[in-house]
C-alpha cells in the first residue's frame, strides 16, 4: 500500500532527512587513513542521539550497528569494524534516523585520497545517475521512468553493473514502504507517481558485473567479481513539475572538499 504525505508530514520528513545530511557532513570531516569504520559508527550514533533522534538501522531486523558502512567491493549493509581505512578506499556511509516518528534515510560515497581513475569515474557517474532519476520523480510519471533513467546512464552508456537484488523504496513512518524503486527497468512501467509520495532513490552501481552475494553474516552484500561498488541515495518528494529533494548534499560536499584539500597538502 502506498501512503501519500501531507505538506506538514513532508516537512517532518525533511527535518529527519536533513539530520542525516548534517551527520554525513560531520563524518566527512573525519575520514582519513587510519580511522576505523567502527569509530565512525559510534560517532554517528552520538550525533543522532544528541539531536533528539534515534538511529533507525540499529536493531532493524537485528542489524547491530548505527549505520551501514560499505568499503570497496561491499555494495551495501557493510558492518563497521576495527580495521583502519587506507589511502584509496571507496567508502559508502548509509544512515537512517527516526525523528518525531518520521524516517530519514540516505547515503553518500566518499573517496579516501585517490582510489584511481576507474573508481573516480564510477563515483561521478553514479552520483549523476541519482539526479537523472530524481528528474523523473514528478507527478504523472511512473516508477519505471526513474529506473530507466538510472540504468541508461550507468549501464547502457557506461557499461557498469546495475545491482538487481537491491532497490530504492517508499519512506515515511516506516523505513521501507511501497513502492519499490528499482535502478533498472522500462520507461512507462510501474505505478504512477502522485504528489506527496516520498521515496528513497538509491542507485547501487558496480564497476564490473551486476552480480552480488551476501556474506555469512547475513547482511554484507559484495560484488561477485570483487570490483568496487558505489551507492548514493536521496530522499525525494514527488511534486507536479519538479521533484523536491528533502535531503541535502551541499554540506557533505563542502566537508568533503575541505577534507580533500587537506589530503592535497600532505
């Protein structure tokens, strides 16, 4: 069942989404070789609670951490651990919060120093595909229009692998609501989108093949060929002429840029 949100409810969701954005921005300033993803996870939990919210991933179907932190060949749902990050790592941080009963959930992929030309291009193209999908999130379009736009930019134009097993989703009082939002599909297919639909659009794109597998922990999803994967995610409200992006990458990008400048001075 698809739940449509009132303007007031959308604003509550915007506040939750922006808390995720500001948390990601704080984390961006900490990323460097030598820091562990487990320490990042603890910081994320503290920031969320200090802002009067709850980490929505912690305990979700038994998930044991505040955030999902996925490094290199891990597509999604990576477990934070004590291994230090190193120069050249590609790190996706996916955070969910519950604020005043409403969910915010989005993700950003960071690069620790220089991961090489192939990975840099994959990050760029995946991020571009997110916005190409968002452009289609307008009333009267169908879910397949979003899916097609993402697949066309990543798989058809650039030869990357679009993960099939994992998709975007509706968002609201629950972390995962209808409809599902795949990153592949046919234009003009799927449910018609109406104003007030809030969805998480999240391309998960592999440098190599599309196939993935899940580790024995039951959560960590990896690329089968061992190549790097990238994941970006925004929370978006469907509107008549232009999608309303509830989350905000600007503070994350500013922190990321400042961090990269520090690297260049080493």
